């Protein structure tokens, strides 16, 4: 289902980090949205996430809306908590 697609994971704790690492087997690129300027996952999981080439971490971001499609979710609207700018 996720093979060769870009995905976004929301969260910075252990579960988000674990699922992100699992999904790297299938996804071409994963964005992690972390609401703070640091992750709260265990140090081991953080190191694995930080050192993976297919993971991009977006700090100080949160989801403020979704972009629907006919049959699936097309994208997200996210806000930078520091600058209050939104992006798709």
C-alpha cells in the first residue's frame, strides 16, 4: 500500500519513531512532524531515525488541515510553531 510513496508521520515519541523505522522498508521518503524542537523518543530510537537517509524531520510543526482527494488523503497543511507560517 505504501510502497515507493512519500509518507508523513506525526509525533516524536517512541511509537512514532518505531513506526517510521518500520515504514522505511516500503516508503521512498518519510517526513516526521515533531511539535517541539526535540523528540521524546528513547535515545536509541532517535539515533536510528537521525541516521536514516530516507527520513526528514520537520521540527516545530503541527497539522492544521488536510487536503482530501476523491479516494484518499492527498496531503497535509502544516504550521510552523515558531514562525506561524503554513505550508502544504
